[in-house]
C-alpha cells in the first residue's frame, strides 16, 4: 500500500504551510503529496484565502526532489483544456516527471459564483469533462512535429502544435474519481491510469472498483487502472492524543471512523488500511486537515507505514 498526503488548502493555508508539509512528507518517505483544487472554504474563514492548485504544484516541483505531486482533483470547469495541458506539462518538466493529473467535472457551485466561473448543469459538466480528457491526453500523445485537431460540442482545436510535452512518457498518470455509477466508471475505463473513490465507508469501496472493472471489460480494456481511495487521517499514539487531534480539526472520532476514516492508534489504523487493501486499493490518499501538525505525518510514517 502506497501512502499519499492529501491537503485541502482552501480551508486555510499559505504556500509556506504547504511547502513545509510537502517537504516533511518527502523526508518521511510518502509516495506523494496532493492537494485539492478549490477556490472557496467549506467552513471557517479560509484565511489567508484560496490558492491556485497548479501554481502551488509548479512551486513544489522545484522545492522537492522525489515525492510525486498532483491534484485530487482539478475541476474541468476552472480552466480551458488547451492551456491546462500546457500548465500540467510544464509542471511535469519542472518536477523531472513527478506530476499526476486528476481531473473531475466540478461540483461546488458556491465557489463558481464567488469567483465568476460558469457552473453548467450536471450533464453538461460531464460532457465537458469527457471532451477535456480527450483533448488533454490527445495533445500529450501527439508526436512532436505533428499537429492536433479536435472538433467537439464545447471545445475546438485547430492546428495545435501540441506543445510542450510532459517529461513523463507517454504522459503523466491520469486520475479519474467520483461516486457516479455510470458515466464516471465509463470515463475511468476509457482515460484513467488510476481510479479514486473518496470519503466513503470501507464496505462501499470494492463495489466502486467493480463498476470500473465492468466498464473496462465493456470496452475491451484489459490493463485495468490502479485503484485508490481517499479518507480523513487522524492518528494518535494513545486515545488522548487521538482525541486532541480530532478536536483540532473540528471532528469527532466516532464519526470519522463510521465514514471510512483512517482513525485510531497506529495498530488500529494498520487494520483499517488492510481493509482498504482487501477491497482492492493499492494507494491511499490520507486527508491531512491540520497542516501545522508535522508530527502527525511523521508518526504515520514511522509507526504505521513499516507495518504495511
């Protein structure tokens, strides 16, 4: 099981907060450091304010050296696919080939209205997501010296030089995630290198993966995506430390456990992680909500990871 630190900077974080945590995660041996892509807090004042996911990752690309970096997930409503492909490819070059690209349809209407971003109906968001996945992967796959064309309902590209190219070949890994039971598995089967299911009960993880397997079989795909899950992290050496950490993020221990959280003492969370592994996950995104608590990250690295 590979472990990734997953952050939610819209809840309140400076770049220095993210840099310190990313560098601590790298030093502790984590597989990756990811961030959400949101422009509005979901509780609290959100100070010092939102930050752009790809500006953050470009900076971290030159402030780290080994750890993989990515979004879980970028919203297709936020950016045009051509410039997004350029930005991700450039960040991949800057990192020496450590970027992973998560893309979703977008869901949080309030952040769109707060920053003047159009928020289409659900069906159109899925349609735009599908076109963006095709365009971005198509641009990256176009051989140097050739041009890329696309004529869709929402986006049209003519004689694109399809540059720059990412450092990774054939492309940065593409992550598709979500709870949809039809279109999401179909998009994952067609485009994803990894499928992620986030914040569900452990018993709901395997059925989500099975829907992607079925969608892959329906189109004849035999090299299945990797499967991963995301869950809130709250670990303490004892019950007192556990409850202190839960209080610091405004959550209840029992509530987090009931909803699939990686919550408990090190031995307890090892057992929970094993349940995710039995469900088919090969990577876990650990949602860290207190970005100042570097000891939390180091505890999991030293007391949990060696048992996996």
